């Protein structure tokens, strides 16, 4: 794809924030027989430590599966700017009202009719263990032009980069 650029520490947290904060991912868990289950989830926040936060229904299949096996995979695709991120981590479930208040947004009312006080709301915190990203150095349009030029000329014009994110 192009250059490999691994990021660590604070730079890793900033890269993870850029790729995940307030974006939708496929949140993958494993059921009782080890089969992967995926569902789209809106990321409410990526904090200054690299933790990724979600609101969820405490009675959902997601929460049930996390109670049995907290290992998760989060898959982010942003086709608008050609960035991609795969995160492996461990999930923790909480009912902390302070966290619910902090993560609450008006769209959550579509799932939690009683608002912030809905007894079904839980908070999921994912602590990343490993993450890998792919993106374009120059943005989608310029990257497309470089790819087209490479196809036409036969020259290898690299515009992408990828790497490990070590928080």
C-alpha cells in the first residue's frame, strides 16, 4: 500500500482519536460457541488514554456476549477520506450515571426513550490492546489521481500509509 508508519504513546492516542472518535464501527464480539457477531455501533468518544466509549442497552445481546467474553474487535471504515482502522481490545460494562451523562447525545434518545435516566442504558469502555490503520497521505481525491496515474503509466506511485497503533 505504501509507507509503514507505526505510532506510539501520545501520537498513537491522537491517531486513534482521529480514526475512531464519533465514528461508526462494526463492533464484533464472540458468542457462546465462538462465532463472531458484528453490529454497527456509534462511537461516543475516544478519550485521552485511547479508550473508546459507547452507550449500549444493558439487556442487549451485545452486553450479554461481553459478559461472557470481553474480547472485541472494532472495525472502522471512513470511505470519505480513505481511512481504515482495526482495533482489538477488551470491553468493560458500567452503569455509572456520570459517564452516561458525559456520553449522552440527543440521538441516543432514539434507543433510550426515557433519556439519560433510562434504566436500560449501560456504558461500554473498550481498552485497545492492538490497532492497525491504513490511510492516504494526500486525501482521497489526490490518492485516486495517483492511483489512476500509476495504472496508466505503470509506475508505482505510492500514496498510502499503514502502521500499528501502540497506545
